[in-house]
């Protein structure tokens, strides 16, 4: 699918103010470019899926020296920390698939 096949609605306006990172992440997504950690946070549910997104949220994304993301995930309840630890490989796979390259270095679960 090329970028020319997409219909871009530039008149679409957010109802609330947003950060520059979120605005540029949305703008870049309109043109088919996935760029930053803001993109990962904004699209967490779409990337990971409903089952994991319901029990987790991204707290931090750090870019390591090797140019890979170190993602810090927090469970919505401490009871889900063990379940998230079992799904780390699945999360890595889905994020790498979304970005189209091997971009996840480490995933840390913080309670």
C-alpha cells in the first residue's frame, strides 16, 4: 500500500491541546512514516492489541546508545505484573513488526 492510496483529512482537529510530539506523531502517521517514541505511546493499544493494552501502559521510552528502544511498562494493577512478564517476547515482536525493524532492546516492567 503506498501513501498515495491513503486519503488524508487535514481538516481533522483534536478537541484538546496536545504536545508537539503527539501532533508531529499524528502528522507523520498521516503520511505513513513511523518515527518516534511518542508514536509508540499514542498507538500502544493498536500496536499491542486489546488484551495486553488493558493491563498495561507505557511509562517511558528511552533510546539506548545502540539506537534501540528501552521500553518501561507499568501494569494497571500489581497483580498483572507476572502476566506481563510472560508476554514480553510477544510485546517485542509486535512493536518490531509495527516499526518494520528490530528496534526494541529491552522491556522493563515497573510496579
